[in-house]
C-alpha cells in the first residue's frame, strides 16, 4: 500500500478510539454522510495540493451498522497514480460499538482490479480470495480476531459519548494481509475554527498516535517500515451539535514527500 492510501486508512482507523455511545439504547438509527479532502504539501515548499477525495456513508443503529466508503485520487496525483477504492462493512453492535463481521473492498489502479472480502467468525478471519502475502511473522488467528477492519473502526466514532478517553488506548486493525496498530502519545481539548463551527461542530479533541507494524509485512533488506511517516500522526475529532455523534475532523502527518492531511469538508446527519 502506498503512502496516501495508508494515511487515509489510518485516518479511518483513528475513529475507533472513541468510547461507547450515549444514544446506543435509542431505537432510532442515524445516517451520516461525510466528505474528506486529502492534501499533500510536497517537501513543505509547494503549498497544499488536493490529491484525494474520500466519501463515507454510515448507517449507525443500536443493534447493527453498515458503512460504505469511496476513495479516489484527485488532480495531479490521479495523472500519475490512479487510486479508486470502494469499500463496505457491516456487522453487529455490541458493548456499545460496532464489531467486525463482513468487510469487502474493490481497488482499481492502472495495472489491475483487486477484490477481497473478509469475514470474522468466532474462531478466525476468512479472507477471500486467500491472501498470498507471506509476511514475517504471519498474523495469527488470535491477532486477526483482536483487530478490526479500518471501516468498522471508522464507524465506531458515531457511537462516542465523549472524547475523554480518545487518546488513552492502543488500537489494532487488519486489512486482509497485514496487522498494524496506533499507539497513543497523549491528547487534549482542541479549539474550533469558524469553518469547523460552520460544519456544525461544537467541541473537539486533539491527540497524537504512533503507527507501528505488527504482523504480515514483507520488506526488502533496508526498506523503511513506517510507510514513509517521519512524525507522529496528529488527529482531531469533533462532536456534531450539542449531543450529536462524534466524527473525525482531520488527520495530519509528516512524510518523506512532505506533510499529508485528510480533513473533513462536508457532513450531513439525518435519518436512514
């Protein structure tokens, strides 16, 4: 996976750090539509250039959830690298948050089209077609079961009651080949800009995490093992309305290419 898609996957996964839902006992599900723009400032010299668009639609119910997402490269990046990824996840809600069950994705680039589906059971995670990645060490069934796909992790944000424990725990996720995690470095309350408030956000938290590989990775000798990241990942989350759901506001990190950022550009909340 290249830097830009991995950063967006990490941005999605960061949303899992929010706690149990204040409205989880409600019988009324929510529908969330969120749009994010990904930008890159090459070598910190050229200014921000829009390179990715991410759109997420989530149905968040008290007993189950379903989420779809589309990510596409944009502008100059699309000329050099076609990124067109469609994903979906659905599963039960237990202990106040979405649990992984079914995850699927289709990824299109200039050379091929890739399809994969992951299914969580009580004893293992099935990947179809079977993964042929032979990373060292290989993921164990217990490691897979203890992780979740990035889209399910993203879906957990809507179930948060507060941002108090946002940066307190370490999180792990599985994409069908590799397992990686986010290790917390601390967090604090964040201020809102006029633009943030125009999106309906009323409070925010900011935290930093460190990306780390766990299992399933295959590297050539001397190859970097940090996806090109040269700093911690800095994320912000905000609450929509006075008692509404929490959403990922932005994620930013320094990379070997400059700094990369994914930021919320539009959001709608309503009934399914």
